[in-house]
């Protein structure tokens, strides 16, 4: 077993792992990621923190994080089975320390940990060739589209856009993740709060609609008469017709994130398998979100994708 702390023989760096509960170390990782990916994970500190079970592997120079790879369990439903693969995230090396083998060293450590926990490791990336040498391969992804289902009566309670800068709204969403139903039995996450939060913060065109009657939050992109449904978070997944009914009464002419629905939606696009939506899509659309797997993947040849609200 690798020691928890060690000194590199070639540089004044210190290896650290298992520091997910250390606020200063988490802040150091956030400081590394922000200029590399132009993403700020610091707001997670008030939105429930890192994913439960996260295991970071990092090289530090004093208090500064120079390189990092984090592994964490990613509970989900795959083909009707509850499974817990592990995921690799927050992979970064400070530009002035690249080319010294830090990335490869940390990937080897992280994957050794994952291999003790699971036979399936996943990651999302815009640079797949970087991960092929570690045994990762791309997977096929598909979204779903078609006309809306037959309308159903709305409750009258409608929808309201959540604001993650508001403490009450943030607490409501964090609480929903504590009792989350997978959005799909074919390919649906059972947790994933930090990544959902980050996606919403980083892409303000995504609207988080609280549907009080259904007790769910729907992540949507309204665009003219097309509605893109990216994810649903709640203790049970309602039919698409019920979601549309509540969105229609609550959002009406309101414009969300600079966009809005110009009357009833004539086209629905769903970015996860719609098996729980009581809706039959007319079209299956190829997608490429950069997901890769290492190990057995049960959805080869099956139209499916992870929600875009995960990272």
C-alpha cells in the first residue's frame, strides 16, 4: 500500500491523499482547477461539499496543490441493476509542472484504489486520447426527441425557478439529493449532487424549475417552442406529461436564463433514457459528451446517456 504522505525524490513536492475532509486542502484543489478549467468549485462548500466518499490524490508544494486526481463512488442504475462504479474527476496539473510524470503517477494511484473497489471506472473528458493508455474507451451516447405527450391537467401550483445563491433554494435542492430516485433504470444516477450544482452554476442558461406539486426539480433549457429536459431530481420521477403541465402553468411567458418558451412546446428533447417518463420518443439522436469507461460496460449497443448535469 502506498503511504499517505511521501516526498518525491526529484522535486520538493509532498504526496497527499485522503484529505477530502480538510477545508484548506479542498481550497487548494479548487485553486488549482480554476485557472486550468475555468471552473470554480469553491461554491460547493455551501452546497453540500464534495461528493461523499471522494478520495483525492495530489502532489503539494507547501500549501499549494500542484497536481490532482480525485476518485469517488458514483452510484447509479444500469440496465435495471443498482451498481456503484467509481469515477475519475478533477484531473489537473499546474502548467509549469507538467511533463514531469505527475499526472501518470496520480492516475496510477487513483486507478489502483478504484480497482480495489469496482471493476468499472468512468470519466468524462474533452481529451480522450489522454486516457486511452490507462484502458479507457469511449462509449456511445444518445438523446431522445419527439412531440410532447398528450396534455394532462396542471395542479395550479406551477413552477418556480430556483436560485442557488438563495440559501433556502440551495437547501431545498441539497435535501432532494438525499432521497433521489434515479432518473432512469437504464442509465440513471442515484446521487451526484456536487456535479449537478456545478453544472447549474457554470451554465446559467440552464434553468432549475421547482415543481411543487410533483416535489421535483427539473433542469431544463427552454428554446422557442423546443424544451430540452436535462435531468429531474426528486424522490420519484413523474411522467413527462405532468412535468410539462407544471412547467406550462408556472413559466408561461416568463423568460428563464435569457430564454423562454414561446407558447406550448412542439418538440421535446430528453437527455437521458426516458423509460420513466411514460413517453415514447420519435427520434434517437447521437450525442458525444466525452464519456469513457474502463471495464465492462453493460450498455454497449443500447441507446442511452448520462444526464448532461453530471461531470
